[in-house]
């Protein structure tokens, strides 16, 4: 591995990140000062693509010990920064040049905006006196980033340290998200005229009132068939074990959204699986048999409540008020710091209900069977199971957006927080491979796999060269089904003819021997796939494994 070991993984890093009051060397320029402040906040690397305008910042990174990771596309740099933010509990960093660099980067920045990951996105611009003129590549970055960031700030001489400190604090404040900084080249190169600034800890969401917690307890006590649904806000809590404490205290069967998988080990006997993915009707029927839905950190960005809740009353526990259609029966909202709310819910007298172990076991078995229609061919669902078998329990998966997402989300058993990486708010193709690279950089000690559809692979294939350059052991499993299958399924459901969704007309033959020097192998059955993944996990670099699958069963399982 050519990567530096990850730093201590504490969620209180920012609180502890006290900058020296006078950490500015006499020969420091503003780019050096920016890097010194990012480093003091615990940021170890940034992803991006350079231009001449970026070079002063990159040079400062080289000297200042913040690694610059060259990606194949700025969108990937954004996705990688997003996953770094999720994994490390400090802002992920991404960097791009002006104009087209900035617009490419925006795809990854949008991911952090809707999926709520802490991020600092820096664009390196022309000299100050050129801004706003008709000059090659220039556009208004602040207008571009305004709708997809918490703030878009200018880095100005004399205000560099306070602006970076403000950006970090804002990115880390709940709800977390991206902050954009624009750095004109002359500002980067000018001598630093300030001291470093002390960074106060991020603001905390106020606790929910006692009376509301008590009322929530009454609702739980009354319910005979409550079901909890964990969502993506819960991914950012400081103590995920509190989720389990609440679930077990009140004997609550629990489902999750796609992004919340693994927050409680899905082997738990109260786990009923993921909602709104493959075979969602099986899950909807179960959810609608409840007499109370308890949303724990449920963020409607993944899926609106009204899509599945029908008339079951909702008890929502989150950091902010819920966004629902008028049809949703909101019984109570517990709005406040989630760790705090969970701790207090877990301390209430234990509630009992009518669920039986047998009923939950039967449900899980029915759901898992429905996801795997019988077939004599090498199905996508068999490929996903083979990958799960090959990845050790503690391993991490990063995957992509397509019909395979629905199938993976429903089939996969996630065992731990931060082990299952996907975008479901932004839902952008192209997330999987840069996400896997970032996950492996953040946790080089753990096995990581990337799984993605052939359409997503075509979009981001250049990133395998990045994994190779970094010396990352990374199996990249491509589900070769020759279609943008998710859109093909939608065409079928709407009775449109197939048009513009076929990736390749003829059957896949053997892949090329390598992509940019990364070895490629072909597999045609689950046994070959499992063996290839195990071998790739033991390799010192990435391996592309092309699983030639028959995904016809998606029409039975996806968007049912
Ligand atoms: C950037 C972006 N463009 C388009 C889409 C719409 N879209 C969602 S899934 C998908 C097809 C993905 O194809 P593939 O990677 O082969 O996965 P499959 O559906 O075949 O499993 C498309 C085009 C999207 N989500 N993101
Ligand atoms: Mg496909």
C-alpha cells in the first residue's frame, strides 16, 4: 500500500482542533496558510485535477503534508471527498480548476449537499483583476455552487484563516454538507498576512424538550405493532450503539433505508430488511401492517414517507422537522440532537408489543426468497450473493446506481456502520468506484470491494488507474448485463419500446486483458466470481472482475 495510515478516527476531532495562535511562518503564502488550517482540522488528503491555476495550492499541499490525489474526473474527486467525509467525521476535500473543472466537480459537490456529507470544495481561479471578464474558462463559481452548498465563500487576503475556519465549522454543523471556497491565483501566491485562527467546535442541535420525549414514550407503550425505520440522518450520529439500545429496550422490529444499512448489524433478530428497493411490495405490506412507524433519523431525501406509509401514524425522531405530504398522519415529532433523543428514549421504561419472533423470521425468509427468482442462468442476484460470501464480515462495500443498487440494497447483509456506501439522496451514477477508493484510503486495514453496473463502469472506468497508482487492493466487480437495466425496466413498466438503453448489442466476450494496466478477468458463474474476488482481495493492486450476468429477473424484483 502506498497510502499513509489513517489518523485516529474520533468524532470529536474538530472540537480538539485548536490551531496554534501564531502558526504562520514568515515565508508562508496564503495557499500555505489554507493548507495549514485544513491540516490542523484533521484533513489528510484532497482529491482533484489540476490546472496552472491549481498549482500554487497543490505545491502548498505537497509542502504542508496534505496529500493531493489525482483523479480521472473531478466528479469522482467530489464523490471521493464525500465518502472521506462520511468515513473520517471531518470534511472531505476536493479541488478543481475554474469553469469546466468547477462544473465537473459540481456533480460530486451535489452529492455531499443532498446526502449531507461534510466537504470543503475549492476552485482555483484566475487572478482577482480578471474575474468577471470574458476570459477563457471563466464562469461565476458562486452562482454555480450556491444551490448545492451551505455557503460559497471568496478567499480574500487578510481574511484567509477566518474564512477557512468558518467553512470547516459550517460543513461540520448539522445538517452537515459542502462549503465552496474560491481561490484566485494571485491570492494563493500572496504572502500570508494573518495568524492561524482557533476553530470553535461545530454548533450542536438543541435537545428535544422532556415533554416530547415523554409523549414519544406513551406512543411506544400504546403501540401493538410498532416498526422502526432507520434513515440516513442516523448515519451521522456520534454513538450508533444508541440505535440498538432503543430497538432492544422497546423490542422494536426495525427496517432501514438504503443508506442506513449496517447502523445495526442486519443479522439482528429484529431486523426486517431494507425498504423501497427490490421487492418493495413485500416490505410495504409489512410496514402497512404496523400501527406505528418510528422514523429514527429518517431523512425523506432517500424516499418520501408518503410513498409507502399509507395511513399508519408516524413518530419521527430527527434533527429537523419532517417534510411530508398532507396525507401522512404525523403523530409526533421529536426534533433535536439525535444522540440525545435516542439516549433518553433508551432510558424510558421498556415497552412490549405483539410481534413474535416467528412472525419476523417468516417475513425475512419470504422477503429474501422473493429477491432470488429461480433461473438456470448466472443471475445478477447470484453474483451479488457470491460477492457477499467473498467479502469478510468486517469488509466495506461501495457500489453504484442502477437496477443493481436496488438488488444489492435488498440482498446484502451489512454488519457495521460505515460499511455500506451508496448515494441515495443524490443518486448519481459514478459514485461507486471513487467511493471505494476513498473508503480504502480511509480504512486501509479493511477489505473493500466496489460493485457497479456496466453503464456506471463506462462512466468512471478511468478511476481504476487511480486505484492502481495508489497501490490499492481493490476488486472492482462489474455486473455486465449489456443494458442500462434500471431504465430498461422503467421502459417496460411504461410500455415504451426499448430505445437508447442498450449498452452493447452483441454478447460480451472476454474483456481486454487490462484497463490502463489494471488486470481484467471474466467470470461466468457464482463459483468463479467468489474465487476471483477472494484472489483480488489478496492482490496488491486493483482487479477488474467482469461478471457476465443475466439480469432479466429485474423485471420481477425491481420497481415491483
Ligand atoms: C449521472 C446520472 N445519469 C443518469 C442517471 C439515471 N440512471 C439511473 S440508473 C441508470 C442506469 C445504470 O446502468 P448500469 O450501471 O448498467 O446499471 P444497471 O441498471 O444495468 O444495473 C441511469 C442511466 C443517474 N442516476 N445518474
Ligand atoms: Mg447494466
